[in-house]
C-alpha cells in the first residue's frame, strides 16, 4: 500500500459498537434478543471475515415490534405538535452531524462502500434531515368550496397513516433509512425498519442514537433478519398500515401480494436498467467521467445506475478510448483504505451473480473491452470485481435487459435520436436515465421521449429531497423526496360542518 493510501483507524465509538458480541433487535427503545435465539453472521465484504452477529428476527419478533410501534403511535407521541417534531428533527440534524464519522465507518465496514465516498455523502444526509424538519411544520389540508344548498363548510385535514414498515436494501442503508425515518418523524407516524441481512449495522446504530437524542421509545424499531422471515412478516402484518420498500422488483411483487391482507398503502422503489444516451455533440470532458461513474459508483450497486450507455455510432471509438483512459483513474480497494474509489461487491452471492452475468455477456457475443475478472492478490479474500466494459452490445442481450447490480457497463451503439429513444424505452424498467448533448432542443425531446422517473441532462445522479425522484413501469411507484413524499405518510380526512 502506498504511503498516501492509509487504512482509516476506527474511532472509539465505531470500535465499541462493532465489538459487541451480538446485535439485538431494537424494540421499544432497547435491544432485545430474537425470540428464537437465532443469529446471522454479517461479513465484511473487503476481507470475507465475519464482522458481527445479528439477531435473526422472525414473525414473533416483528409482531412485538409492530405492537410497540402501535402503542407509541397511540401514546404521547400522537400529541406532539408539528413544532415539537420539527425541533426533534433539527436536533437529530445536529446529532448526526457530530456522529457522522462513526456511522460512515460502521457502514463502510459493513457494506463495503469506500470511506471517502461515504464521507462525501454527509451534506446530502444532513440536507435530507433539514428537508424533513421543514416539512414537519408544513403539513396542510384545504378549505373546499361545495355545492350543498344548506350552509355547510367543507375542508380536508391530514393525519398520519399509522405504523409504517420500512424494508430497505443493502446498497446504502445509512442513507436510505432516512427517506423513511425523516417522513415518519415529520408526520407523526411510527416505524418498524427491516434492513437487509447483509448490511444492517448502521440502521441499528442510528436507532440507538436517535433514541438517545430524544426519539420516544417505540417510535423507531428495527427488526433484523432474513427477507423471507422478518421481511415477509412485516409486509403481511395486519397491524402495519403502510410499507416503504426499496429493493428488487421481484421482492416488490411479493410485497404487493402480502400487502393485500389489510390493503396497505405502498411505496415501491425497485430495480432499474437506465439508459445513458450520448450524442456525438456531447461534451466528452464531462460525459465520459459522468457516464462511467453513473455505473461504477458504489461498484455498480445503485438502482439508477446508467448501465446501458447508448453511444451514437460515429462516437463509439472515441468514447471507448476515452473511457479506457478514465478507467485507469479508478482505484479498486478495501473500503477503509483512504484512496479507494471502488470497493467490493456486498457478498459472495452477489459476486457470483455479477460474475455469471459477465460470462453470459461473453456467451451472448458482446465484446469484453476491459475488466471481467475477480480481483486476486491481496484482495482475494474480498468480493472484488474489475470494473468491466462490454461493447457491441445489443438490447436483446440479457446483460442489456436484466439488472446486474455490479460494475458492468454496456455500450450500445445507435444511429439517430429515434433509434436512441426506441432502445432506451425497450426495457421493463423506468427508473433513471440521462442525455448528453449540447443541443438543448434535442436534449428536451429526449427527456420528453424517455419513459422513466428521472432524467439528467449533461450530468448523472443528482438527487435532491426538494426535487425528489421515483420510478415508472417495473421500477415501482411513489415519490421519494418533494412534498409528494410526505403526503404518502398521511391520509386525507374530509370534513362537513353544518353551520
Ligand atoms: P431485495 O429485494 O433482495 O431485498 C431488499 C429488502 O427486502 C431486504 O431487506 C430483504 O431482506 C427484503 N426482502 C427480501 N425478500 C422479502 C420478502 N419476500 N418480503 C419482504 N421483504 C423481503 O433487494 P437487494 O438485493 O437487497 O437490493 C438490490 C435491489 O434493490 C436492486 O434491484 C436495486 O435496484 C434495488 N434498489 C432500488 C432503489 C430505488 O430507489 N429504486 C434503491 C436501492 C436499491
């Protein structure tokens, strides 16, 4: 390791947390063991070693957590004024500002994102808390005109939906839990979070920190465990009013089915296969790194990764050459090494899946431009894959149709705008996408033509809570961010008052 690439030393708080013998479920303000006594090993993907033991919660534990959340929802929490909830969110903003380093260290060890990348997410996380704090005191109904001949005043009020089940994936739990927690705390709901079995630690630590900072017992609960056990139990529990789910389309489908038991409200943020479209007049100084990091950030484990890079045919050679140049700047390494900008894949299972797609791509006739191998040497115990680029890809190949969720970029050539739109829209998914051109009219035509929840023009990956993002088609429904986000944690009550 070079002198400038240091392994970050764990701070005392992160070290103390990680050295706990076993992590319990967080229910009603305290850690408790799973009723079954079962546990799950969670592994550091940078070295394949067991990092911690998690309680393997199941139906019985979910039931306890939902009951605690219900008691809290009906209890003193329900009398908190919007200003009290806003003040709490401002306080949490301060606390997380101070505790951020500890949390990113835990997250980096647990899910393998490079520490430098995670540290850079601090402003985004803090901004999210400010956004939800502002929203807490901005919940409003309407006075409504009516056509009733008698003297009747009419209005609508907003009220919290109740107990929320938050089911989140492993690819960025520190951030993704706050899309749920922020809305829950702003609206006066309560929550049972079910993090992914491969990366639960930052969620457990956040729950504890929030409680210490004044979130009442039972308002935020965490049940760790497998999706088929704890996850399914939460999605099908009759005491849960709403599910906020982020994860794969396949699991999303089973959550829809489970939700029918009591007609739960759903918000589903699912998978993607986003098209990143580069025209020959694109500014390549920006477009090449933009398109590359649209895929390789977080080792490709981002739902809106622009994995289908559509390049105008006359630009393919120059783009490919410049891309290879950019890829030399990527530094794949252990997550806690200060200079890594690409970490490992989350798990052996996910690594196997990514490697199998690389094999499929070659068998389908795509040309491997670079990468394609698992990294060995001093990284052999971790789950590292070389950043990989396929060229000569067509949109019928499985590597262009299925979500790989790894560092695999496919270049698909196109002739003109019409063909670019046809390829972009020939997908089951509709999550993200981008267009790179200096022609604003063309950019807007493409923005209008691509059927997707979010489009970026001459950039990739901005997400802002004030603006929000969401999906269409099989990428799910329900906004994240924007005023619409909070609205889905509330229900509307219409009121008729005879005067
Ligand atoms: P996953 O669907 O396997 O798991 C997500 C969560 O659901 C985990 O907590 C898991 O334990 C739980 N789960 C699994 N089976 C369940 C079941 N039957 N009932 C209830 N819960 C269950 O997804 P993953 O592999 O953890 O994450 C990767 C996927 O998430 C990718 O498809 C990615 O695109 C998607 N994702 C989407 C967004 C978005 O905002 N659209 C963001 C991040 C990740």
